[in-house]
C-alpha cells in the first residue's frame, strides 16, 4: 500500500495543479460554495438534452480510519436512441443527435441547412429559390426574429462567428467597399458533427454574446470500435423540373431588337459532395477520428448573351484525438480546416471575373476532470478565418453606344459596364481560454441543488487590407468632338472608318442629317462614339489592424423539487472597445402541474447582450474615399481634380452602449400517448439600444458620422409544436406566428451624409424609384419576418437497410428585397461636386422590392 501511495502522490498533485491553473476565473465563485459541497460516494446525473444517460461513480479507496488515500472517478456512458429534438425542460432547446442527422435531408450538407424546420428558426426568403439551388454556402438562419449575425455559433464550445462585418451578408457579391460576409467563420458540414443543440429562448447563463439564439455544435467523438464510412451525393439541374420565368428587361433600341438571341435557360448547374469518416482506437486509452467533406458546384450563368461557367468549392476537415485517464479524466485535441472558394462574375459586366475566399482553421485543447465532486472542463483555442476578394480594380459603366455596345440591359439608361471593385483582404484571429465547473450541492429543503460557474478571456484581432487603389467611375458623358489628350482608360474619342471629309465627298460634298440615307451612311461609318467619365471615387491603399479583449463570468444556480425546477443565473460581460460592463440575468421555472410529469408549464425572464464589436472598430479605421471630377473645355478633357466640396466620411462610436434584448417566455408542454409531446410557447423580446446612424460633424474636411443607440425593435412569436415517436418512426410538426416591428423614426430615411458606396436605388411595388441606404434596407427587416410558417418532418426506418425522410414547409405571403445586378442612374443635383462642372447624374446598384405569395415546399429523401 505504501508503494502505491508513493507512486500516486505526484500524479494526483499534477492533476490538481492542472485543474487549478486552468480554473482561475472559477475559484472565487466556487470557493464560496465549497463548504456546502458534499463528496458523495456515488452520484448520478441524467442529461435530457442529447438523450443520453451518464452515470458517475466515485470508487475512492479509503483507509481504515476513513481518510482518503486515492480518489479516481469512473465515467460510464449509456447511449439511447433519441428521435425527437424537443425536450420536456424549460429551456427553449432542440437537440439533433447523430441518428437524427443521418436521417435528415442534407441540402448542401452544412449543418444550418438542417435547422430550418425548428420552431423560432427562419431561413432567408430566397433560401428555396431556384437560383439558389446551385449555391453551396451555408444557409442563413434567423432565431427569434433577430438578424442572422446575432446568432451565436459554437463548435465544441469555441465560437464559429465571423467578426468580419457579417451584417454585409444582405449585400450581394457585388458590394463595392466590402466583401459579402457571412455570420459563420467556417461552413461546418454535417459529416463532422455528432450533435447540435439549438436554443431559441430561456437560454442558460453559460451562453452569451448574441441577440437571437445559439447553435451549439459538437464534433464527432472517436468510437470504441474501428469505423469507416463513405458518402457521395450529386445533384444536377436536369434532374429537377422547373417553371422558369424570364423576367429580364431587354433594350428597346433597333440594334438590340434586331438580334435573335438564343438565350440559355436557367438554372444550369452540377453539384456534388463526397465525404468520409474514419474512427478507431489506438490503445485502450487513446483514440482518433477524422472527417472530411468536399462540396463543389459548377454553375452556368448568363452574361452578355453567352453562357459563362463559374464554380464554388467548400471543404470541411476535422480531426479529434482523445486520451483518457492521463493527468486528467480526458484530454481532447481537435483541429479543423474549412476553406471556401467562390469564382463569380458580375452579370452583364465585361471582364468582371472575381474570386471570393472564406473559411479558416481552428485548433483547440480541451480538458475534462472531476473537481470538488463536480464536473470541470477547460478549453484553450485558436481560430483564424478570412473573407477576401480578388477582382479587377476599375469599374467603368460606359453609355451603351458604338464602340461600347456590349451591354445587355445593364441598367437605366442602357449601359455597357466593365471591370470590378478591386482586391480586398480581411482576416480574423482569436485566442480563447475558458473554464466551466458544475457542482452538485446535494439535497436540502427537499430539493436537489446544483451550481454552474465559468468564465472566459478572449482576444480577437481583425485586419483589413486594400493592396492597391481602386477606382469606381460614374456620370459618363457623350460628345462627338472629344480630345482625350492621351487618357485612354476612361475616355474614348469619336472614331470613323473613313474621315468625314471623304464620306462627305461620296455623298455629294456635304452630309445632310435631314436625309435618312446620309444619316445611315454616317452611322455605318461610325466605329466609336466619343465619351468620357466626369466623376469617380478613389479608394486608396489601406491596412487596418485592430484588436479587442473580451471577458465574461457567469454563474447559474438550479434547484429541482419533485414538481418544480428552478434556475437563476447571471452573466457579466466586458470588452475594452466600448468599455461597457454588461450585467445580465437569466431565470426560468418549470412546474409539474399534476405531479405525474405529463403536464408542465414553464416561464422565463432573461436579458441577452449582443456582440460584433470588432466590425465597429474596423469601420472607425477605414480611410475615407476621395471624390474626383474633371472638366472639358474646348473639346479637351482635363485632368482629374480632387473635390474639396465633396464629403469624406469616417465612423465614430463614442459613448455607444452595447445593444441588448429583454425576453419574457410562457409555455406549456403536455405529454400525449406514450411518446408524444405537445408544446405551446410564447416568446416576447424587446431590443434596446440598437446602434443607428446619428448626427454628423465636419472636422478638418472630414465628416464624422456618429453612431447612437436610438434603435428599438420588438419580436413576438407563438409556436405550437407536436412531436411523436413510435417504433422506428418520428414525427415533428410545428406552426409559428411571428410579428417583428422596428422603430422607424430612429432610422435615417434620407441620403444626406451617407457615403456614396452605402447607397442603392430601391424600386418599390409600384415601380417607383428612390435612393436609400443599405442601413435603412437592413433595419426594415424585410427578410426573416414571415408572419406564418409551418413545418413537418417524418423520419422512418423500414428495416435495417432503408430509411426515409419527408419534409414539408409552408411560408405565408411576405415582402422581400432582391438585388437585380443592374445600375440605375439618379439625379443628384443635391450633391455639390464642384462649382464649375455640371454633374447631376450618378449610377447606383438597383434593388427591387417584391411580394411573394404563400409557398409550400415538399422534399422526399431515402437512404440505404
């Protein structure tokens, strides 16, 4: 016995040293509860969320005097089948385990694509459009009425959120001074995931930095026995049946109508996914798993009367290495790599090929052990992601005329556009240290008590680089007597097949423009009309590097009586940018009405603080663009001059509060039959201190745009759900009524003091056009606000070899805004560029408001 003690003493000391060194944020909170912690000989815990039962035993060896010599914790996991995602608890959570994921419709294979059937979750209005079926980016989701970027995406406890302006997801890939963003830093394929839990209300205190909900994903764990699987999926546009409506508007001039164009039909794509998973034990205490998935899509777009091939590629790779009972109960090392590449064109824009890159890498170390009779875990993680574009650095919207006649209804007036918006590289890095401790407090006053405490420290760094200057042109002007004076990039002189003097001699000495034959001869002799640009914006080279420290502490106490479950929690979040200390509360209660655990009512009162602070800090560091103009005198085009009257903008976030939402939840859950559950849930949220554009101030020639907290919004939702499982079948049905409102008076509905690259032309339902800002479009919440939705999912396993899934979705009528990929010319007489020139017409991207009728979509899938 002495030999055993001498051998184990350093080992136990090292175990304790590791646990304490990685749990410093927890010690102050945990120490206060240590006196009430009793180390029972045997404790058991049942976890309802993932449908698995975990039993823990303390097989501590003791001396004859009752003193503990060595204490070892044995973990025994018993896994059961769980077909239904909803639980009987007060948390608004839904868990999809591996079996459910295997039987669910895969879509593009990204995990968020499989969440659209859950109550409180809505996809974007174009998620099921025909022209989106070829895309492979992860579907956008909104939880409880919030914007997609207000969702917290977690991968094994580590954030998968992009801070690279994810709010720009609503912009098309043609964004001028930004790259189309996405709320997720990396697209996670379902093949990598063991389970996913979605929270839409009554969210526990351990989750923070969100305004909508939480998507908590767990990577696959190594198996006890060797396992290998390969999957291949393929889809093609020819395999579907489409009713294609050609809504393109064609030029109405004689030159265009004379052409008999045989347009390719849309959609036209080929998409395939190949994935595999391998898992095996290395020794009795070591095991490893590897998952890889690759999705590609080749898309034929229509541009300039021709079929142009573009492509997308998304790769998800993850490896997990697990060591059991070495220094701590479990060590988990995980690494993932998930790049995305999209090769695009600007529709009907010549020489516009560009490439988007996203995704990133992740490395984490996780430790699990027992501490003070409870469960302790710690995480150290590093993340890197990017959101970048490579594109031509000059954008030229020529007037459609001789010499520049390639344009196909590129806007109003007809334009022939070429080029792109230049290279832009954005990267994000983060370092995270997190600890969490769950302490059972034993039985007191007829209840089982438990305390959860935790904290984290995170550093985030974002870089934005424009390696070369970019020029965006506008206000083209035609003149037959131009002298470009050697400026060939943005000016073209009138060109003829033969000199006009020679043509006049052939026509009898003079050209009579009242004579139709002379006019036709003149047009046939014309090679190029003279035109030049009078206005441009110059985006200078820039490099921005900003960092942000974030820290949080939380604690949640829970008590479980025979008929009442109560949880009371609190969080404290802080960042060094806005400098706000944000305390929030979490509370929920569930009551067993009749004592038979069949009828439960629940309620909750919670506060959630949003995040995405690095986007604001990045905007503060951007260089204002330069506005330049040039004049023409006596037919000669002058040099470019930087306007001293045109505004230059920068953003300011002085004394801005962190936006937050207060939530009230009421609901009832009723068990029916043997394995059915009916749930009626009401969620009310009121969001405060939403960041909006405030006043502006001119300082040293630069207009400072101050951001304020004048925005508010409300979300109400009533959800009725029914889930039922029998034999090898599972049925999930829900219907949801949603109402979202925003305070319109706090938003800037004018275009004064708005940067030019933040403006678009909105065509309303009546065909009227007006200039609005992207900010105003986003805050109208036209997307993700369908009032009535219904979902049905039926999973069935027919024997051991065949399984099927039937999915039906219904959405009520709603309004949406779509980018038409066109330029529209607007009178900007209010925009003073220079006193000497007459520049009133500028071009902007055109978006259109559409009203869609109710839609029902039915999907059927089977697997062998």
